[in-house]
C-alpha cells in the first residue's frame, strides 16, 4: 500500500542523543508529505554527501501535522557509517527524504486488544503505532498490552513516555537489569494463556531471532500477528529486489515479496523460515 510518496527536502529540528549511541531526530517537512500509517518508513539521505550515495531506511516513529509543515520523528541507533553521519546532524541541516513507503500495520475496527511486542530498535515503529492507537480513530479504543525487550535497561528507549499509554507494560532485558530476565516471548506466552484470542492482534518489530521465536510460539496460539521486518534495503522502491522475503503464496507455494513494497509489515504466518 502506498500513500502518495515523494522525494522532498527536510530540515533537522533536533537530533538528541537519548541514550548512548541512540538518537531521536525530528525533521521538518513540507505539508505535502502524506500522513504515514504505523509501520511505514522513509528512505533518508544526507544532502550533498557524495560519500553516502544510498538513502537509509528508518521507520516513522512519530508524526505531527502543523500549520504549514509536518514533523516526523526518527528513533535510531548508530549501526555503521551512515548512521554515524546522521548522528552528527544539527538543527537546520538538510536531508532528502522519500516516503512514506511500504505496507503498514492493519488494525481492523473490530480489534478489541492489541498486543505490542518490540525488541531493541523495533521500538521505533511500535512507538508510532501506540500513539496512533491512542488517537480518536478507534471508538471504542482497543486495550493495549506492551511487551518491550532490550539487551539492557539502558536500551529500553522511551519507556517513561510509553508507560502511561498502555493498559499493561512488561519489560524484559537480556542482562536482568530491569524487568523479566530473558526473552520477551516468555512473559508473552504466559499472557497468551489468559487472553481471548479472537479480536486480538499482535503487532511486533525486532530482531529476526525474536520474530522467529514468536512464529514458533504462535503455532500453539491461533492469534493474528503482523510483524515488521527490517531487511537490508538499497532502493526502497521495489526496483532492485535486494530485500526479498520468502513467503507462502495463496496456494501455499513459495513466493518472494519485497520488504520495501509488499512489506515491511507481513502476516507472521506467511513468512517462510526455511
Ligand atoms: C524498513 C526499515 C526500517 C528501519 N527502521 C529503523 C529505525 O527506525 N531505527 C534504526 O535505528 N534502524 C532502522 N532500520 C535499520 C537501519 O536502516 C540500519 O541500521 C541502517 O541503514 C544502517 O546504516 P549504516 O550506514 O549506519 O550501517 P551499515 O554500514 O550499512 O551497516 C552496519 C551494520 O548494520 C547492519 N545492518 C544494516 N542494515 C540493517 C538492517 N536493516 N537490519 C539489521 N541490521 C542492519 C549491517 O549488517 C552491519 O552489520 C530500519 C531498516 C529497515 C529496512
Ligand atoms: S530495497 Fe530495492 S526492491 Fe526493496
């Protein structure tokens, strides 16, 4: 699903280091930027940098429409050369941006409970999804339970802002520095034993290992689940086929779909792991 994508110039409003190596960047864009749906992303490129030709994909983590301009928020961590340069951006610096791109999370109006699951930087799109669920688009609003995991307590980004928006929040850390010690799928399994599975939707984003564990777990629980996959991407436009994901076609046959175009949000049960 595409919602009017454009390449446009944006300027940096702020680029704050919220935790070591993790940044929250706000960008000011022209009002023509289409309102994104949660799960959609943007390809962002540094302006006038010949050493970084390709844009980098980032989930839309926040969005606000103001009089005369829009503001988007990108939550990111330094992973390599590109994000290291992004971290040096200052107020007023210019970027080129293409978006909103990709297929978003789809929440039907009959959904009564949404279970959010994030691992590490998977919090970026889930943060926007949570804010979206708390707007008046949903009446009655679904209840939201959040299972949020990270390696350490320090990497549980935006925790204080997220907590008041959820009906329940379970945090998990790999090093036992906060909450449940271990994978986010462990407390989730306990919860699933008590949830009504009909009219419940799980929306998840995180490392591939977490998504895979989720798919193993949900063999036992017939609950709908959509996941955002952060495949490596080059063009972001469906042209280079560099982001192919193996999925089950309508007749059960193996197919490849592009994470940047048919994804990044997929039905978990469509993904083929072998
Ligand atoms: C749809 C989508 C949304 C994304 N949203 C976010 C976001 O909101 N916040 C955020 O911090 N990151 C996000 N990413 C990942 C982000 O795009 C990469 O971290 C970034 O492109 C790395 O660029 P680089 O030049 O710094 O690192 P590179 O030098 O290109 O890579 C450095 C290291 O990161 C690894 N890497 C690169 N891309 C990915 C990837 N897609 N997934 C896992 N590992 C990768 C490489 O294997 C390498 O080890 C998203 C990716 C996709 C596809
Ligand atoms: S990144 Fe080129 S087709 Fe998806």
